[in-house]
C-alpha cells in the first residue's frame, strides 16, 4: 500500500535574494523521497518570480503555516 504523501519532497533548506535587482529569487533544497532524505541526497531548485508573486507566495505560506499549527489541513491552494 502506498502513502498519498510518498510523492511529496521534503524541504531541507532554502535561501532567498534578488535576481538582477528586479525579481525575487529563492533556491530550495529538497529530498525527493524518504530514501533520499535518509541517504542525505539533496536537489536544488532555483525559482525566480516577480515581486508581486513573491509577496503572494509569502502570504500564502504564512496562512498555510498558521493553519498547520492550528491543526487545520488546507484543502486547496490559490495562485
């Protein structure tokens, strides 16, 4: 039996900054599977976005984190 969460990677670290002083930039580091996590295998994914998208992402992450702390599971994400 497979777990519905098996396909979800685990964030291991991140960094943020700007790209050419105009766009927001983040690099996320993740393990794609529980086995990779256990073995210390990590993948980096650089992501550039407009400042507006960065603000939206930050706000959405704050809402999701607060819901998770309260025990509420988000049912969908807005983009």
